[in-house]
């Protein structure tokens, strides 16, 4: 990565981490994907049960492959015939892995969901939640974070899943009520009442959507 971008990311990450601390959440900065993987595994005790949504960021740093080892109990939602059962199993996990659709410079996390399995578990589920977030997802404020979630993350995910939504065809949000919409629930995490529950690893890279 361009050294000028890296320096900018380091400085911006410090600001985000400071904001997270004021919100009872813990932030970390990883200069590389390898460092991010190391940090994440240090937060996951061996023997832990681990669940996740459809986070691409965790896969891109190698974390998904790492937790599929015999050292952990990976709750694979794709192994369930009923998606509802998979969602309920997530709540019993020790740890939830996720990313964010966006995060503000002062540490507010923004996520959009279709079935609510991911956002519900983030809000009230496993005792520890670990976010893997590329610096490409840092936004100035909640308004810009919401715009990013709706106009960047949502259209790409709708295209990825082959959904018949207006954003899938145009690349931008129409605030639709399409049967295929994945913008059903919006979660803004501005504070964690439970200290030590939410951990955010900011990665000096472009991850996810």
C-alpha cells in the first residue's frame, strides 16, 4: 500500500480507537492482514464456539480458515437446513465474528441486515463480538456511514446474492420495499453497556464491501 495512505490510516485509526474507548468498546489497529489475523486469534481462546454472519472481511484476512481447525468449535450456518435454526445457534456461541458496513471516525458502528440474524446477535447475543473492519469503511459521521451502507455495501451484496432489487440493477439505493430487499433492519451501535464485549480490529487494507 502507498506509504502516504498507510500514514493517513494510522492517524485516522487512532481517532477511531479513541472514539471506541469513549463508547465502552475496544479498538485495535493492524498494519497488515497478517497482523489482523494474529490480533483476532489472540482474542479467541482455544475451545471457543464461534459463529459469524456473511463477513467477507474475516475471510479475507484468513480468520475463517483459521477457526475451522480442531482448536475451535465453528458453528457453520451453511450446515443448517433451516436458516432460522442457524440464527438461533449463533446466540449460544461464545464469540461472534462480524464486520461493519461502516464505522464513523468517532467509533459508531453501522450495520444493515435482511434477516436480522447478524444485527440481532451483535446487539444481544454472544458474550464477545469481534469486528474485522477495513479502513475503507471509515466515514466522517453517522449520515455518511448510513449512505455508505446503503449505497455501497447493500448494492454489492444484493448483486452478490443475485437479488432482484433496484440497487442491484443501478448500484445505488432507492429506499425500496422490494421483496428481495436486504435493508430490513438498521443497527447503530453507539455504546456498549457491557465492557469488554465489543472489539474492533481496524485493518490497513480494503476489506469487504
